[in-house]
């Protein structure tokens, strides 16, 4: 059974850091590029960052460059998103999924940036 579980969200003050994780199961994790998506309030879900299947390539949307870092641990079937210098525009539900061949979406995790 394919499953994506994304714990780790929460409330963070502007300028603060937060690290998200996503545990995957039910498929051969190391075969797939993985991505973090986010859905701001009232908006569509959007791609934020992705990492290649071997971890060597990473791509960030402009708003994430220099502030977000994606990484993966294939031994743990987990992809991470380290975020820093968060601002209110980063408030969203964050999801992970396979890039280009998505499976059923997990619950996501709410990240709220607020003073």
C-alpha cells in the first residue's frame, strides 16, 4: 500500500526555521525523484522544490531559493525539507509526492508563519 506521511508542521514566527519530513512506503523510494508541494490558503497546490532520484539534482522555485533545502535519505525512505527565514507567504499545507508520477496524496502538514 502506497503511503506518504508528512509530520513536522506547526506555527513558526517570521524569520524562523522549520524542518519537514515525509516518510514514504509502498514503492521503491530510491527509484523516484521526490518533490515538496504546497497549497497556500485559497490557492491551488504548487510545486515548491524537487530532488532527483539519486539526490544529485535539486530544483527550487524562485521564492524558495536560498531559504529551502531539500534532501533525502533512501535508507529511511524519507525526504526532508529544511526551511529558514520563513515569511507569511510560506503559510500553506505542505505535501510531498513523487515527481512526475504522483501517487495518492497524503494528509499534508500545515505550516503557519505568524507573529
